[in-house]
C-alpha cells in the first residue's frame, strides 16, 4: 500500500507519486484535471483491467467524440459484470438495480462501466455483507465499533422518503444503510457515504426550507445557516447527516444511528473536505446523531480479520495497493548512454 524505496525526510509522510505523462498516456488515462490521488487511482484501475484481460472502454463529455479511457470497461465486459469482484456480487448488483427504491438514482453505465466509480466500490465493499449478515456483524464491530446482537439488513441507495416533508424534503439518499439490533436490544443503523477518487462532493442543489428547519433544531451544527454548509463541497454531508437525524428524532424508525463517511486515507482532498465539515459540527451533536470517518483501509482490514481473506485481498489489489504504479515509475530507464 505504501511507497517503497524512496528516501524521505523525517517529517515527510509516505504518499503517492504524480504519475509521469508517458505512463498515463500508455494506459490511456492522461486526465490533466485529475488530482494526484485521482491520477494514481485511475492508472491503478487501468493496470488492473489490463492485467485481467478486460477490453477497454470509451468516454465522451457532452457532445464530444468518444475517446478511449483506460479506466472504463468496454460495454461487453461491463454487461458481463466484471466491474465486480465476485459473480455473486455482480448478480446482487443486477438485482439491486432492478428492485431499486422509487426515485433512487443509480447511474447504471457508471456502476457497470466505470472502474473508478465509487458506485462499484459500494457494492464490492458492502455487497458481501448483504449476502452474509454474519460477516456484516463482524465488520461492524471491528471497523465501526458497533457491538450488534445481529445485523438486520443492508440496503443500497436508500432514503426513508425522497421529497417527503416528514424528513428533509429533498431527494437525498444514503449509499448504504446497515440496520442492526444492539446488544441492549435497541434498533440502530449506520448511514454510510462512500468516496473513492472524488476530490469533493459536487452536489449543489438548493437547501430546502424543511431541511433548514430540521437542522436548526437538531443541535448537530454550530450554525446550520452558515452558507458553506449549503453548497459544495459540504452540502452533501450536511443533507445526509440531517436525514439520518430525522430517522431517529423526527420519524423514529430507529433508537440510534450514526452517519459515517468511508474514504481512502491517501485521498487528501477528500480528507480535507471531511475535516472542513467536522469544524461545523456542534460538540453536543455527538450525543444526538454521531458523525464518523472510517478509512477504506480499515474496512478492508476488518474484512480480512472477519475471515474473508480472499475478498480482502481482491479489494486491496483493486483499490489500495499502489505498488504497480510505483513499479511503472521505477522500471523506466534513460534512453542514452551517458556520453553527452
């Protein structure tokens, strides 16, 4: 997971390189606007796709001519389900798409074709937990610190009421909701937002009056009227956190809940956004509807610890092990004899 063989000063932290342009072009992933993490992650997906022998796909912005993009799958490969790490996960995705909640927004092309997509990561990470609730119970304890008597269900792209004024009046939904029964017999849930290569949540739809009304009385925020909470990059977290609050305190489906963001530790741009959001949270909010952050690395480690070593290895290879990128940099040799 970490860079090897590059000497660092004592105050420097291990991190990711900026991949050379010739390497990015070789794998058809040269995207000048990518952050450092996005560039490395996109390249990692292209290397993974090539090593697995899956045909490359294409992408076009707006009305532009489609162009080959190494981090996308060809339509035939996408339809075969190879964006998912096991056949049972791919089958689950097909079923979840078919039976999605009314109003649920699932971009099927993104989920099936885009290797870099957090949509695919959501299912690769939490799909096995829906298929095996005993695994979900173990991961809840190790990664999230939740001591559950049992896990009652795992739900994707879910909301208790899209557009419903009983909640926050807009169409906010959670990537994942894990419902459980605690050791004390009380119901609880984790509402989860998953980020992979995103540098900042981009949603910027206007905040509804109902949302503000609930946020003001929730005691979750220092100042719920602060404009920075109402626009990107914080607006998405503001909405999801408030939505989770309503599920316990406005329309109590559960006795307790927690809103959690899962993201790779090396995605520093997303980490900065999360830290910016945390600065808006009231200390008393932790007793109302806690906010948590769990690294993708910790989740994968928890899956290993739960006895799913092969799944953990595949997740690590696909999303976290950047050694192929380091090797592509180290293998380069100058094309001259040194006589100049």
